[in-house]
């Protein structure tokens, strides 16, 4: 096929009108011809800024060169040296602000589709039955990993490659963390992608124990004292939802995005045969503007609801990925921007019947650098609805920190850990991902898990 060196090879997607009625994956990815054509656009820079933009430092030019040559096994081997979850990252990473954001091609045209090429390699390698290889000799030392999300899986995979005996402890009945409970099927298929990636981590020798709630079933102190684990990595994420604390927020029909998505994604409530209930509202208001808000809104739409996203800043300040915002718009979701809820109203039975909002205008920048929204006096208006989903961010559950002696936390209840190696205030205990930073991206959590694995290796090597 003809290659335009200044423009990306378009990626195939489901038609918006069709995909808005199903939970099948929206993006269909590249085929062989498309991937090899897109790979031709890579300049194979001697000083690759794209690698600098990757939190797990994948050798991007090298794997793309293998794609150019039609060598998928070679490309997969290069990616696997840095990433335990390439099929996941190729789908959900914010490449536009990381690797692709630094691509030299993007200075005069469109950046190379690094994420779509990574996805192509991972998916094709999976279809070919290729597994990551383990070559390190066993060290005879046990490491416990708390949480099987992206931080935990990455840390465990890297440690296993180094020769450690690694066990992951997961609180839920299924491994994957936010990958299984937080991200919808139409963005990240669970059986075809997430489970296969987890199987690859297990193939490295990692053991996973589910239904183990650290702080209840067992403590970190007892793992180290009684069960022989010489180091522990905490990658338990941030699953505690935040609310606005406005009048009426206790009404029935008000959900956290966390609960709503967990019901749909982990418990498969969107299926007609599911035993898990989920509200199929006529009209839903989603409060928030991040990726989780987009996921909740697009899920509600697929469950038959008219959906409004209410966000207090303008479109330029939306924290969600541009691709997710565009997909939401294409599917018919309504954006009420520069708008903030002030009260939720319930009927005589206690169920949501509507929400009062106020118009906002942008003032001076706040501490984050974004312009602060200011209410416009007298601009209140009412939106009739029967469901409200709050997507205002999450914080770490304090159970682990409150049951572990000598583990420091900050004012946001996040575990304090060294950014370079994940070391906490407690000897032998490391942490990373959302449990340390608060809610962030999958790839940043993976980067933290990778750094902690290196830190654990250095710590145990010096014992």
C-alpha cells in the first residue's frame, strides 16, 4: 500500500452507530499490511526521543524496525524486555502525551502510531503462541506482591525474570486489578487480551493467589515474619472513590464510577444472563472529565441511556485522552462543559429525579496550572435524570497502611515511597503505582512497578 510519510495509516474502527449498541472492541487495530506500512514512517532516530517518553523505556525504534522487516517474534522479544503488558499498553496508554508526543515525525506531520504498532505486535505474537522467555537462574528468595494490577504484574514479571520466587496476592476473585474492574470491554477485552497477558506473567513462574485481602486475611508483617517473604511490593492501587458532598448525594441512583464500572466490567452486568444487577437508566449524568468518566458514560450509553457528561472546565482542560473524547462524541454522548453540579434531587421514594447545575467561567490558573473555574451567579439550571455517576477520582484504601507497622503515608493517605526505587519507610517493603501517586495511568503504574523490581533486586542482593 502507498505510504504518506506525513500522515498515520488510518486504523479501522467499528462504526459509531453500531458500536454504541454493543460492548465489542471499538478499535480493530492494524493488519499486517497496515502495520508494515506504518512502520515505514519511523525514522529510526539515533537519539530516539520516543524512548525517553516511554515510562518503561521500550526500545521503540528497534521493535518498529522488526515490524518493517516482517519479524513479529523479534519485535515481541524486544518489547518484552521492557513491558509485561504490551497488548494492554497498545490499547490504553496515552501515547499522544508520551512516546508519540516526542516523535520527531510529529514535528512536521503526524507522529508514528507507536501504540497501534505495539498492539499489532502483541496481538500477532499471541496468535502465534509466542511466550516471553525466562533465562535467569533461581535465586531461592521469596517476594510478595500485593495487587495484580499493572504495577503488581509488572513488578512480579520483572522479578521472576531475575530469578525470584514471586507470589501475587489479589483481594478480588480475579487477577488484573483496574484492567479487569475499571476499563470496559470495548476498550480492553478481558478474555482475549487481559487474561492472556496475565497468563504470560504466570508463564514466567509467578504465582497468583486471589481472594486474599491484605490487612484482613493476612498482614504484610506476618508475610515477612511468618511466611518467609524477604521483600514485599505494594501495588494495591487506589480504589476508594471520592464524592462532592453536595445535597442529595445519598439518593438512590447515585453511583461512584468505580462501583458502576466494576459491576459491568468485572461482574459482566451488561450481559443479559448476568446475576449482578446494574441500573439501566433512561437518562444519566456523569460528573467528571477524565478517562474513567468517559468509560462510565460510554458504558451507560451502551446500556440504553441518554448520557450527559458534566464537567466544570472547558474542553481544552478535559483530562481524558482526545481519542476517548472523540469516540464519546461520535457515539452521541452530550458534553455539558463549564458546568458544575450543586444539588441532586430525589423523588418521594428516594430515587434520583434530577440534578441542579450552575454555569462556570474560567479564572486564574490554580496550583495545577489549569485555570480555576468560578461559578456564574444566577446561572443555575436543572437537568432531569434518573442516574448520576460520580467520576471525581479515587484514593488508596487505608487498610494496608493502617495494618502495617512503620509504613508512612502522606496527607492524601498515599504510601510514601522513593520515586527511584519504590523503597518505603519500612525495611524490605516497596510500593508503587496508584497506592503511592493516587489515581494515574496504567503505564505510569507499570513504570513504578519496574523501578521497584530493580530496587528490590538491589536490596535483596545486599542482604
